C-alpha cells in the first residue's frame, strides 16, 4: 500500500469537490441538502428513514458531480456548438433531473406523513 499516493488521491478528490461547489446547481443541491437534514432532525426520522434519505441525497450529489465533469469535458473538447455534444450534455443533465425527481418523491413519502402528523 502506497500511503503517499493514496493521500494525493484524497487531495485530488477534495479538489474535485471544491470545483463542484463552484457550480450554481451544486449550491442549490447544498441548500436542498441542508433543508432536508434540518427537516429530518425536526420531524425525528428513524434510522431506516435516515439511511434512505442519505442514499438518495448521495445519489443526487453523485449525479451532479458526473454531470459537471461531463459538461467540463465537453466544453474542453469543443467550444463551438455541436449537436452531438449538446445531446451528451442534455443526457447528463437529464440524469440529474431524473434522480432529483425520485428524491422529491421519496422525500414526500417520508416527510409528508410526519409533517401532517405534527400539524
């Protein structure tokens, strides 16, 4: 095991997270994550519910990171408009939209009954 190489890998990974956080959409996801965590604390989610919320929030973040990486790679490959690159970017953004919609549905399933019970 090469510890210095492994530590450098972590350094690069944190740099990637920093790059991601410069993106407007990632900042929205950060805001949404904070709202979800605070709401979860407020309504008292169970361990199972926290696990589900954590997985779905993580999937949204991973999708956003891949979307950002794909967009940056596409911009590097061609600065001019190209129909195929446009489709790649659209597909990547669509993946984020799909998992985000699923996250909203799961959020409604988990949070709505708890919120209604506290009214």
